[in-house]
């Protein structure tokens, strides 16, 4: 290899070598996790941002306020559900008349009561209390319960819209997206506030920027060392 600039090439090798050394360390279990479990850098940062995401996603109180006015609102709908049998069991345990006929779920009763039960289960899941959810449904797995809520309520939205119950459908959508989905997705993850982890979060973001620039300068110096550079082309002058 023809080295055009030894100093630039050496600098590039040092930068690339140290970059690779840090890259190797990132994948080593050197970072503390929950319960004393060692984690690598990617696992640690992913765990941190999951906790921060959960800490900023507690919308259940505002969803409860939207559900409250629907107490006493009677509905009677029938629609297709992927988990009609599980949904019927969960709905019935929540105080609603629900039956499954194949993939068809028939629901009759107080919509507010039904949604309040879904929000209560979502709140317990958000707080990592799956045991209390399972206890309310004769030991049914808490994750299966939440899946039943999703598959039972999601197709109900269109059924309510067809019955010109648009506002009710909007509340069901809010319960699904801001309560049921949040409780299910973040189950088992401790919540953390951004202000409590501000130092670590800022440190990770700064490291990411510097590490990217580090790699860029390593490539630049190596290419400069072997004479590969970019120069502005000369403008041809017309005769």
C-alpha cells in the first residue's frame, strides 16, 4: 500500500483502533442491570429508554375520566373477533353479557362498566401486577387477558360506528391505545422519570454523537494517509 502521508495514516489507525476497542467493550457485560444482572452497552441503553418511555406513558387517569360518562350507556352489538371465546370470558367476568359463536362475538350491556374493567386491568399491568389481573379471571394468564381485551374491543369500534355511536367508539379507541396497549407493552418494565435519569440520558446522547464523529475522523485520516481526498474540481473556461 502506498502511504501518501504517514502522520495522517498513523493518526487514522490510532483513531480506528481505539474506536474498535470501545466498540468491543460496548458488547461486553460491563453495565449494571436490575437485580444485579450484568448487561452490555446496547442492552443497558435499550433498557434505560424503555423505562423512560414507560415513565412518560401513563395516560390511564385521563382515560378513566373519558370512560366515566359512559357508565349506564347500554350497547348491543355483534361483530367478528379473532379471539371471540377469550373475549367473551373476559367481558362476562367484567359484568357484561357476552357470548361467542365461532368467530362472532355478541355483546350486550353497560359499555362504561366494560371499559372501566379494561382500564383497571391495564392499570394493574402498567404497575406490573399481573397476578391481580389473573385472579379476576379464574387464573387466566394475564397476558392472554390483555390480548382478549384488545381482540374484543378493537373490532367493536367499527361496530359502534355503524350504529352511529361515534363518540363511544372514540372512547373505546382511547382505552385500547392509551391503556390496554400501554399496559401490555410495558408489562415487566420498571418506570423511570426523565428528570431522575437526566445525567445518564444526556451522557449517552453525547457519547453517541462523539462516537459517530470519532469514526468519521478515523476514516478521513486513513483515506488522507493513502492519498484519497476530495478536491473541488476546476471550472473549465470556454474559449
